C-alpha cells in the first residue's frame, strides 16, 4: 500500500511538473526579441521619422511587460501567457517593418523639405507683390496685418533653412508648414476662395 501511495504521489508530482513547465512559461524569448526589434528600429531613427508608430510599439511592449508581471504574481497553475506571447510576436513583426520603412520615410521627408526650401523664396516674393497690388482697395489696418503675417512667414522660412543646415529636418519641415499656413492666410484674405454656391 505504501508503494502504491508513493507511485500515486510520483505520478501527481510528475503531472504538476508537466503542467507547470508546459502551460505557465513566461514569454522571455519573445520579450527579448520584441525589445531587440524596437531597439533596431530606433537605430534607424524610426522614433524620429515614424514617431507615432514607434510610440505605439513602445506602448505595446510596456503593456506586455505589465501583463507579464500580473501573470507572474498569480499561482503558477493559473498563469496564462498565450495572449501576451502573441502580442509580443506581433510587436516584433511591426518593429521590423518600421525598421525597414524608416529610412525610406526619412529620405522622402528630406526630399520634400529640400524642394520646399527651393520654392519658398519665390512664394514669399509673389505674396509680397500680391499684398502690394491688393493694398489699393483694402483697409490699411488689414494690409498691416497681412504684412505682419508675411514677416512671420519670412522669419519661419529663415528658421527652416537654419534648422535644415543644422540637421534638424523635422524642425525645418514644421517651420515650412508655418510658412505655408501664413501664405495661405494672406492669399485667402486677398482673394477669398470662391464658394460652391
């Protein structure tokens, strides 16, 4: 009888060991792969040129780590890592995609900024001429406001060139957007868009 109890105990311990090893293993490998993939994406400046996507990856990783901590705190037989493992695998896949896409996105942004920097001087000159021509029939206070907007656009264009020269392409892009916004404001004031009516 004693031998039978020992066998039952051995079988029970073996079953529990199998369950513990097979069903409740934390996804350490997948976590390490996700971290490495995100770091690789950062090395090609995905955090700068694809910042929203990169932020989403970091948030997914952080959530997975928090979920792992929650599962680790549970009784060993109650731990469930399947969903977390899938999230980490998907995070790794997306990080690798972003790593491959970031250099292309960066090149496109640089090309667009370079093109806009080449066009901006002519746009400012044309807008200055439009203000001069349009000042005849307009209120003086309004013309002064338009000139102030033009000065703001000119300052933003100068800053964009400085940012680009210092290597801050995104800063240059933001300043060029400001130039475009101010020029559009001036143009819409001088020549209001036609209504669809």
